[in-house]
């Protein structure tokens, strides 16, 4: 364009209109020498995109804009401003989710599915000759294999197929993408079917990705021998980040003839099947900032290339890094390996370390004082080891520490204010050990306010100190068996009630009364058991599923509207208190109730007949023993307790006959009706109790039982082999029938000899007559037999 001459504006408008209508492109040079392009995308590329759209399934009409002449304005498309060529195709699903596939609700999964693209990938995309960026992540292609043609893009620099439910063999043709900088085929999925299963048959083709900087193969099963996968990625000198999480890799080269990928800053080999020595070549990765080798079985000796050989314990491994001056390391995860030994003083040289995870190993000894030099440390996990030494006061210098987990060890010594005084950012504190003592001034006010506090089996009390009382932001608190014998202010419970998720203050000697009313909409689990709380049971409005307040001194009636206050409750443990009154009818509103334990109280009246109206019951354990309940045992009880494992009605004032309907409880293992006023004969149908006939007949049955009883916390004394034993969650494995201390009469039914898994049978202190069945000897596992009248 000659800027000295006037330009016809009408002509320019005509050119623009023509370009738009005919999909033509015009180029000219502006006054300042810049190239200017007028028009939309190229016609052949527009046609290719429409053909690609034709093969897709788009239930939410995300591609509704794909219809005009100018494809450069379509959703997800970016073109070169000069040539009009499509450069970027970004169809990543923008549905708002976090990257935890199994944490979404059913409603969220349905909404996500509706937002996904699916269907087929048309090879018409190859008409996009200048494509550099292709993103199909977070969609749902329902097991579609990654098409081979994706390996034919000559200019592609970015390819993301993660979380998109692709499956089958990853085509080795992708190895032709020599210009690719970013490849992510992470094989997890948000679809209802979960991971579809993606595999790499021979990883050698990875070496062809010579320009690659980022490679994510998470959950892609890599079939490899002789460390082919490692030799292949070692041929990529530009590689900065390598993620091979959960790839079922087994073959690890301890040494490499040369290290070509020495620029690696992130290496994630977690959750594989390695069972070898720690790789010596790790020490040469001097740019490493994140290393995750967790959930493997690394062990053995470690050789390093700077002159000395180390023993293979944690000292050797960490010293190998410091010897290479790898002080730039920011993240080190060696969780769930076979590490042994003591933490070396050299740990203090990792000045930039932010995240250190050595949990689930076999480390022992003390934490070295040099830990205080880790001025950038934010996360420290040493839980589930064999640490049996002390925690140094230099801990108090970790001013950036947010998350500390030291539980499941055998720590010795004391914790003082010096250990905690500068932890201003601390949010989570987890610590346990029976030989650890907190010697903190009862009036000391700490500089932190925690979200999560878990202290177990250490000495924190007797007082409920100020440093605990000021923790008013807690969402989860567990102070179990920590020697507190003080009164906790009611205000503390009230301050936490709105946000608290989990509260466990069990196995202390805490005194005082609880607030009369509390509202905790977020509460999931409450455990105040084994203390000395007094007063009435509070009216606690909550969505909790577990409520343990047994073994206290609570009195008065159970709130009449407890079922309305706690409608989602699954485990209700109110036993071993001094509660009185009747069992409220509103308990029947707890539709998901699994464990009801009211034993050892002063409850009276009959069993609530509202259970009669329930279509099914999920109750697994019913224990109302040692009360003053009366009336006949209702026959409808069995009809509505078909899933019950344990039924204990002992030591009450029930009268009448044992209803034959109780024989219709196929899962029942523990039936205790002793110490009542029952009369009549023993039902002949007890051989219908199939769980006591066949016992735990399969591993699947046993695992199901363990799952169901996992939250049954109370101990029950059972006499077997002449001694009284305490049982809790294994209670139902005993296979017990106890009808002792009643007024039963008549013979022992022959059918009882078919209960081949029975371990305890007590019919003593009744009026049993007749001969003992000859086949009683068939009960081979029977340990206790009581027949004395």
C-alpha cells in the first residue's frame, strides 16, 4: 500500500465482504511495513473441522458455534493471524471438577458425562497442516483407541489426551512426533466405568520424541523388560518432567551407561512394582525439584559416582543427593518403600525442600537437630515407621511448616514450647507415642491455630491446657488416650460445633457436662466414649453417621426426637451410662442405622414397635442388654432384622416364649437371650440359622463381615473355655447361642446338632429335660457347653 496516495475505502469494504462470503484471504502490507491478512480460515480446513465434528457425540452442544464461514471464530479454534491456518484445537472439557475421579457424587458424575465430547476421531484433522496444539482432555471417548493418524502431525507441539477414557494400545506412531514438547495420556477417568485400560506394548518408540519436555504416562500399563522404558526416555535430552505413576513397571536399571535426561526437574515413579536397589543415576539429576518414588519396594545398596559406596539405608540415599549438591530439591517422596536406618544430619542441607514424605518405611532413631535448617519445609510425613528416639527442639524453627504427621512411631522424650513456638503457619499436627510427654505451660498461648489435630496415646494432660482451648478453628480433632482429666469448657464445644467434621476425645477422664443443645451440620463422627461426662445427653443436631458416647456417667432420658436430630446415623453407642426412660420411637427414623448399642443403662418399657413398619432394616448389631426392658420378644423383630449379625437382649425382663421367627435370621452369629423370664421350649428351627451352620464359609463373606463390623468399638465379655474374654469387632465370629438363666423347659432339639460352627452353647439354669442328643459330638468347634439346670 502506497501511503502517499489516497486509498479507496469502498474498495476495502468490498474486499472484506468478499473475503467473508467466499472464505478468501487477502494479504497486503500496511504503511508501517506490517503484513495484514483479511478474511477467515482456509476453506479446506473448515471442511476438515466439520467432518471431524460429524464424528463426535456432543450431548451438551458445546460445538454449536461450529457453523459459520469463519472457523477461526469457532469455540476452541485459534488461527494464525497472517495465514489463516488453524494452529490450536482446544476441546478440553471445562466442567468444574477437582482431579479426584472417585470423590464426585452421582449427580456430579451425571452432569460431567453430559458435558463430555465422545464418539470417533476423524482423520480429516490431518488437513490442519499447521496444527501445533491439540487438547481433548477430560472428555469421555468410552474406550476408544488412540488413533494412529495422530502420529502424522508434522508441527504438533502439544498433545493432551488425559482423563478422556481412551483405551487399548497406545499407537507407536506417536513416536513420529519429533516436534512435540508436551504429551499427556494420563489414563485415569471420570467416567462411570472408571479406567478403561491403556497399554504400551513396547516403549522403545518414546525415544523418537526428541523435543519432548513434559511426558505423563500415569496409569498406562507399560510392558517392558530390561528397563526398555528407561533407556527410551533417557534418549530425550530435553525432558524436564516425567510422570510414570501406576504404570505397573517392574524393571529398573540401577545404573545407566550415560544419563542423557540430566535436566529432569520432576520425576514421578510412584505406585509401581519396582523391587530393586535405589537407582544410582538418581544422584546425577542435579536439577531435580520433585522426586516421588512412593509405594514401591526399593532397597539394597546405593552406589554413587563421586567416589564412595553407601550402605543402602536412608543415610546413603540422602547423602548421595547432597554429595551431588542437589540442594535445589523441593519435593522428595519415598513413601511406602523398604527404607531402613536413621535420618542423617545431612538432611539439613536440603535448604529448598518444601515437601518430605518418608512415611510407611522402617526408619528408626531420632530426628536430627539439623532438621531445623529446612527453612522452606511445608510438609513433613514420617508416620508409620519405627522411630524410637526424640524430636529435637530445633523443630521450633520450621516457620513455614503447615502439615506435620509423626503418628504410628515410638517417640521418646518431651515436647515443650520450644518445639512449637515459631510454627506460625502450622495447620495440621499429628503425633502419637506412649512414651512422649507434652511439658507445656498450661497457660501458654501458641502462635498457630490448627485445622487438624491428632494426638494419640501420649501424655498431654491432666489439664485441658490453654494451648488446646484456643484451637477454635478445628475441623478435625482427635485427642485419644492422652491423659486429660480436666473439665472442658462448654464454650469450646459451642465454638467448634458449626465447622467440626470429626471429634474424638475418647479414652480420657474428662469431666463435666456437655452443652444442652448443639448444631453441627458438618459433623461426620463424634467419639466421647470412655470418659466421665455427666448430665443429660445433649440434643445434638447433626448429619453425623457415627456417634459414640458410651462408658460415661450421662443420665436422664434419650431425647425423644433423637431420630430427627440425627437422621443419617449409622452407629449409635449409648451403652454403659445411667440413662433411663424408654427407647424413643424416633429411633426408627434413622433409616440407615446399622449398630444400636444401649446396653448397661436403666431403660425400661418395650422394644419400639415402629420397627414393624420399616420395609427393611440395615441393623447389623442390636444390643440392649442389662436394662429393665419388658414385654414379649415380638415376632416382627426378626422380620425387620434380616441383616442382623448380633442380637443381645440379655439381662432384661422379657417374658413369654422364644419366637420361632428368630430362626429366620440367616446372618445371625450371636444370639443372647439369657437372664430373662422366658418360658416354653427351645425352637426346633434353629438349624435355619445358616451363618451358625456354615460359619464364615468364604473369604468374601469374611471381608464383608469385617467391613460391617469395622466401627463396632465396644468390648463384650463372653465366657468360653472357662474364662471371660473381651471381644469387640470380632464378636460375631464367635457363633454363640446363650439362653441361660430363664425358665425354658422341654428337651434339647436334635436340630441344634446341625449348628456345626457353634462355639458357645449355654442352656444352663433352665428346666431342660430329656436326653442330650447323641449327635452333640458333631459340633467339632464347640468350646463351651452349659447344660446345668
